[in-house]
C-alpha cells in the first residue's frame, strides 16, 4: 500500500472537511432558496396578479406557460448549477491544501 503524501493528511483533516461542508451548505441554501422562490412564486403571482398571469403567450396563459414549460428547465438549471459549483468548491479546497 503506498505511503500517503503529506498533503493527503490535510485533505482528510477535520478543518478541511469543515470548511468544505460550510461552503457547500451556503451553496445548498442558495439553491434551495432559488427553488422555493420558483415553487412559491407562481401561486403568489396567481394570487396577487391574476390579470397578468391570465395573459396569453404562445396560446397558453402565462401561468400555464411558467408551470408547464418553464418550471422544468428552471429546476434543471438550479440542479446543474449546484452540481457544477459543488465540484468546483471541492477542487478549490483541494488545490488550496496542496499549496
């Protein structure tokens, strides 16, 4: 079994994991807030701006366009951003430890 190099010990240290987890928690909260805004925003817009949401766009009411067409890509975008940013955070932490 190969002997670990000195930076390997730092990569698995409590400080490293704590810092990484804290940064990923902030990312998770931001993505969850974005999702909740999208999820709760549509009913609120329907309640507070019914005339706007009844506007026809491409044969759909704006409400159905957002719910039926735009919501799925929005969730995918939030997921894609979360995954890409989470991987980047891990890579940044590893690079900072290796220096």
